[in-house]
């Protein structure tokens, strides 16, 4: 994720027909409070539209630690890898 505005643009572009949005943070090396707030805001908006929202963040990464510290793992539907999303 390069910037919060880029994330917002990508998520805002989700079509109504989408059933799931996946934000893959596997390669992300930094996540600040603005990004976490953006993820939470978009999760709520998509939930209102009936769109499943998931975040991929490996358990051993610094981004995962930030998500754990802020206690948003469950709310954001965080999974360890994309393979955890196969259903």
C-alpha cells in the first residue's frame, strides 16, 4: 500500500457486484494510524453493501504487529495468507 488515498481510490472503485474485497498487505513494510483508519472505514462501508472485506497480513510481519496492537485483527478479517481465503 503506497498511500491512503491510493487505497481509498482502489476500494471506492469496487463495483456493486463484488462479493469480496481483499487487501493484501504481505509486501507492506509500514502501516500508520491513517492507513488503519482507512481500512476500518472501508470495511464498514463495504459491510453495509454486503461485501466481504479481508486483509492479508503474514503473522510474522511488522504490519501484523501494528494490527494486533490496535486490536483490529478480528474486525478487519485479517488472515495469514491468501490460501486462508479459499472457500
